[in-house]
């Protein structure tokens, strides 16, 4: 079974660009590129951001496995470790709390004219990427392989052959959580 876009880099780039624009548009329309919405999320006063994130996870999970089952994509699991997994979210969280944007929302905010997102967000992303590239060889030797856990997914760990037996209950729980968030009053 071959994938539709295998070895067609031009189409891959075109679809990637199209999906990127759609993603940015949806981020903007959902309101999560607004500094005030993000800050209210961090203060647990507005759950728009977490609702958008959970909706994206649900859509992505259902979409990628449906495309896999249709033979449109192949999944290539990467091995992981605590050394490679923990520093990223810690740095991301600190930057998110200090800046009020994540990388995606900072680019979206620049799209509607937020100069704070341009200066500290987009330029910060470039500086951070350059710093990471500069220290990568040391990280590769000393940090990234600490506590390796292989390339197992939750489906692999549970030993369930049919991915949908894990995906459907996880999606149901996430949708239930979304309903709770929607009806939660502080």
C-alpha cells in the first residue's frame, strides 16, 4: 500500500502551506492569538485555549489514524526519552507565561499586527532555534538520551492491536472534558 503523496515533494509543500494558512486562520478566528485570551487561560479564567488545543488533538488523532487506515499516510514513530521530552515543555511553559504567546499564536498575532509578538515572539523563536542548534551536539551526548523509553505509543504499551479501541475511548473522555469546561462557571 503506497501513500498518495510519497515522493511528491512539490505537492507535499503545497499541502503543507495550505494547511499552515488554514491552521493560522483557525487560530486567529478562535481567539487564541489574542494576548488577553491567553493570559486569562493562564489565570484559569477563560478556557478557550485549552478547548482549541483539545479540539485540535481530537481532530488530529482521528484524522491521522483515518488517513493511515485509508493508506494515505504512514506513521513513523520516533523513539523518545525523558531527557528529550522534559526540557522542551519547561522552556515552552516559561516562555508562554512570560510572553503570553506560544510559537503558533505568536506568528498568528503578528498576522493581525501585534508588534509585541513580532519582537519577542518570532524573533525569540529564531534566537531560540539558533541557540538550540548551537548546543545540540552537547545535548545529544549528555542530555537527550537520559531515560530512553523507545518508540512505543499508548496503543503499543497497552498491547492492543486495533488502534481504534484506544482512540475512541480517549476521544470520548476528551469530549466529555470539553463539555465540562464549557459548562464550568467560576
